[in-house]
């Protein structure tokens, strides 16, 4: 009897000290609870107080023709966007990994800048660039071909597609980079010896060999498009073009009051589609390798492509202009203008207005505070979840991993809606409604899957023998995590913190839904200024934010140098620049779940999938 009781107490003690149990609880609160609240919200007659359970809202939404028009617009726009972006991303990956094209080394730099730039920046800057009256693009066309040539209008169906394509190209480029590096070069050589041109070898040899990988990346790109909100809200809504995320926000911003049940119904539809696509993506791509097997000398070989190199160089220059230089120049010019459309008269008046505005200064302060604390919490939680998942194989580890996949199937706006329902449903949390607390929690949850990418790459390089040696020496699990694991991944931890900070600062979807009078947020204030027709002031606010990011990058480099002196990174861990220079470290030929989770920045703006250094 006593022996049985002792074994029972031993199992109970072992369960309580198992870090995976705590990790599962965290995942349930962060990912499962918001998803469950969105589902139940579709069947509630009111958000607070006494409510009736009814399916009237669900039936009403599904019975409206507008709902299916929005679904068709979303699907058609997504398919076109993904087809164009995939072709462009594969082309740039082939140019970088297979040719000696001039400026090829500029490709990953530009792609990294695009991925790390907030989506709201792209939306507003291209909204200004493609303005028929004052945009640089139309001004250049008018100068060359006359006033009748002002035909570019970014507030249109193709405008949303174009801006979305620019971001997805960069994200897909990093996902395709490893497989392209790992592909056996002898296949291309055989095709060329048989008389095939570079273009024919690319489309008939390289693309078919990598087709399984490319199809998986295309599914992921479609998921990211469905999650995007900033571009569709800024460029599509003014033209009367709605996709599913903007339709959700339309229900929540009705002049007659938020229609929470209807918004939850649309959110459930989006969650189901995204979850199915995630499952398909795992089945198609997963952890498998689709590259060919060849000798060491058959890999990573660059070749001359003759006159094609000038076409490839032109493509690099054009993409750099469209994705980085032109948007930045347009934003700076508008920020110096007294009003939209002004020419020849520039001043710093808009910057002075921003710096002298108590509301904008409060927004900067709130954003910096929420981003710093929320980013630190996110990267800490991501580190613990990653460590707990590898602590012991079994059902709990799979639940932890699946929860982060569930986060991928919940766009920022849907997750924010789930958090809103959660805080309204729990009486103890009512006091935090429309305060920085609810906003910080939502942004913390949104950022966890992305922050995990920054730390997991370094953590997998740490051998388990180090932890086992510490346990054998009497160290507790917590002590081992803090004094060994955390110290070894400290540089990556700091990178993840900075990365999370930038992502949170540029996120629009969740703050647009959760901010209140006491919780102003910079992205929301910038969007309001732009929507009110005060584009020059909005541009000045964004330029100041980008200057802040540049300063933060310098600080991050200094902190990483300090972190390397305090603790060493694992011997096998490599950062993006070294990985790009050494194909052997990047050429795995596979895309892991952490890589897939990493590129979820399309909706939030801001993180390079290769930024694990």
C-alpha cells in the first residue's frame, strides 16, 4: 500500500515538475482560448451581459450574396498574387544561387529590407506613389508621354495585388533559397550541353525538380495573403474592394455599433480555410527534402549566362527601385510638403507638428513601451516553448508544436477579436478593456510564433549532453535553462527581441481593433492621419519611425557584440549573412515549421525568415 502510494506521489511530483505541462497551459491560454472565443462569439446575441445563444448571425452572413462576393474577390486576388510572386521569387533565387550576374549579392540585402519593413509603410508609400495626381510614377509618365498617361492608380484591384506581390516575393525568396542552393548543378549542365538555353533549362529542369517545394511555398504564400490586412485596408477599401480581413473589420466598425457575431462568423470561415491550407502545406512540404543528390563539386557552382546577365541585372535594379528606393523617396518628399500635391516648397513643418503633438508623442511612447515589454515577453515565451517541446518527445510536445501552427491559422485581426471576446467574457478582465494591457497581450500572442524562429535556430545546435551533464551535477531544469541554454543563445535572444519590437511597432490589425483613449498606438494614429487626408503628416510620422528603426539596428549590433563576449553562440549556429555565403549551411533542401511560422510577417510587417543570427 505504501509502495503504491509512493509511486503515485512520484508520478504526481514528476508531472508537476515537467515543463511541458506549463508550456501546454501557456499555449492553451495564448492560442486555444482566443480561437474558442471566436467560435462561441458567432453564436452569442450580445458581447457582454445576459445573452442568448442563436445561429441567426451565422445564417445571416452565410445567406448574403456580399459574403460570397468577398470570398471570390479574396480567392481570385490571392491566386493572381501568389502566381506572380512565386515566379518572381523563384527567378531571383535562381539568379542568386546559379549565376554570376552583377549585383546578385544585392538580392538578399534588398529582400531582407523588404521583409523587415512594416506592411503599413508599403501600403501608404505606394498609395502615394500611385496617386493619379501627385504620385512620382504618374508624374514621370506625364513627363514622358503627356498628361493623358497618368493611368496608374494604386487604389484598385491591381494596386492591392502589386503591393502584395512586392512583399511576398521577398518572403518566398528566403524560403526557396535553401532548396535552390542544394539542387544538383549537374542537371543544369546536362541541359546546357544538350543545347538548352538558360531560360529553357530553368523552366524545364530546375522548376520541375523543385516543384514539390515550390508548391508548398505557394500554399504558404496564399496563407500569408489571406492574413494580410494593411495593404487591403489602405488600398482596397477606398476603392470599394473588400477581402475577408477587411470585411471582418467592416463589421466591427459599423456606425450603428460593432457586429461581433457577424465578424466572428467571417473569422471562423477564414480560420477554417487557413487551417486546411496549413494542413495541406504540412503534407506537401513538411520536413521532407525534394532536392537531388550529387557530389560536393556538383553543388553551389555559379555559371556565366552570357547576355542574360544584363537582363537579370535589370530585374535586380527594377525590384530594388520598386520595393525600397521609390517608396522611401516618395514618403520623404510628401513628409516635407505643406499639403498633398505641393511642389517646389518644402519644410519641416510636418515634423514639428508631430513632435509638438501630445497625442503623437504619447503614441510613440506607448508603442515603444508595449513593443519593448511585449517583445521581451514574446521572445521569452518562444524560448521556453521551444525548449519545452524538445525536452521530451510525446503527446505534450506535439500539442506545443500544433498550438504554434494554430497561431499561423489565426491572422492578427482574428486573434485580436478572440482576445477581445476573452477579456469581455472573463469578469476579472473587464477592467483591462481598451487599455494597454489587452493590446500588449494580443501583440504578445501574435509575435510568439515569429519570435520562436529567432531562438530555435540557435537552440537546436545545443547538444542535449550539456543539459544532461548539468542535471547530473544537481542543477535544476530552471537553472539549466537560465545559466546554460539562455547564455548560449543570448545573441539570438537579443535579435529576437529587436525583431519582435519592430514587428509590434508596425502592426496595424490588432491595435486598430483594441486601442482606446488610454492606449494610443503609432500605427493606428498614422493610419487615421492618412485616412483623414493628412498624408504629409502621416508620412512624417513614418519617416521618424524608420529613423528610429535605423538607430535600433545600430544598438542591436552593439548589444550582439556585447552578448558574444558574455556568452558564446553554439558552434553550429549561423546567421543569415554567413548562411548566404556558405551554401552548405543553408542548402538543406527543406523548409521546417519554424521557417514557415517565421514568414508570418506579411500581416504584421517585419521579420526576415533568415534573421536568426
